[in-house]
C-alpha cells in the first residue's frame, strides 16, 4: 500500500512537471497573474526613471509607462512593452493598458508601478478609474507585447554626460517589436573595426574610447526565450562631430 502510494505521488509529480514544461514552452502569449500599483506622487505621466530615458521617459507612449521589478532584468527590460489588465470585473476593461518599461521599482509584491495615467486606463470608465486609484494596489495579469511607434525610426539620444571625444553615452529610443537589445557594437566606418559597448545602466550604452570619424551603432536583438539573435545595422551613422544632447535617426526600425 505504502509503495503504491509512493508510486502514485511520483507519477503525479511527473505528470505535473510535464504539464508545467508544456505550459512554459508553449505560452509566450499567455497572461501571467501579478499585482500592480501606481506612482504615488507622480503627475499623470511617469518619472524620469532608472532606465536613463530622462524626461522623455515620462511622456513616452503618451505617458503610459511603468517601473518594473523582476521584469527590469538589470536594464535589459528597459523599453519592453506589456499589456497589463486588472482583474476586478466590476472596474476593469478587457484591453487594459499597454505600457513601456522606463524605470525599476517594486512595492508590496507588485511587478509594475504604473504611471497614474496607465493605471487609470485599465478601467472601463472614468468613474471606475477613480475606484481603481482608490484601491491603490490591484490584482492584474500581464503579457509581453510588441511595442509600436508609428512613423518613428530607432534613434540615438546622446546623453548630456557625454563629451566628444573622451566619453560617449547614449540611449536607444523607439525600439519596436518584442525583442530585447542585448548587445551594442560601435563601429568606425572606414575599416569597420567594432567594439562592444558597456550597458552602464538601464538603456544607456557607454564607452570611454569612441573611435574617431562617423560611427555606426549595431544592435543585437534577442528573443527573451534565448532563441534567434539578429544584428541590426543602421542606415545612418552618428556624425563625427556628435554633441551631448543631440538625437540621431538610425534610419532603421524593427517590427518583431
Ligand atoms: C504627459 O504626457 C503627455 C503626452 O506626451 C503630454 O502631452 C503631457 O504634457 C504630459 N504631462 C505632464 C504633466 O508632463
Ligand atoms: C526612417 O528612415 C528612413 C530611411 O531609412 C527615412 O526615409 C525616413 O524618413 C525615416 N523616418 C523618420 C520618421 O524619420
């Protein structure tokens, strides 16, 4: 009898593990249960945030932005988009909000700290939004979705901390799709000698020894699941006389 019970427990565990594996591998579009709150003292929009997007990060995606805790992934998660919908059927819409990660943070076991605007937009009506905001922390479900920036190419914003030629820091903006930028190479355009850059924090890439001449920034796009990786090569170079604060259009965009 004891042996029989042991076998039953073992086989149940095996079946459970098998189903779990199946669920993990076949469910990139499934919603994951969690909790969300909102920035207590923010305006409608988000804050400048840990990703290094600056004030641009507060108004990106119309201000539908969020801080993430685990999903921040040491900055790799910066710029990723999620559909987040609350689960209280009295107040919440099916669609929820689509937010871009611009910051790192957690509060009371939350995966997301949304801008007030994005938090309110999970509701069916303005009245329901007020009720949601009054709750403070709500049960949600979320899934990764493709980011979309109609009529935008990927751009490079040279960080204010930069000084040509000794220190180059820049942020990558308007990355569409649902892949991560996991590496960035800076190439000089005469001999195509390239060097890998450091992610200093968030979405900020830096080097203390930028080559001279026009610069080509190559970005490695990776699936979160560790699948296919693609180097994307911009059409436009960053000009030799780049300046802190300037924004350069790469001339390319990704859709996956
Ligand atoms: C919030 O973002 C929207 C959209 O970019 C912008 O029009 C608005 O001025 C922002 N509000 C504040 C308080 O920054
Ligand atoms: C995007 O880049 C292409 C060149 O690759 C250019 O023709 C187009 O004008 C750019 N779009 C914007 C919005 O700057």
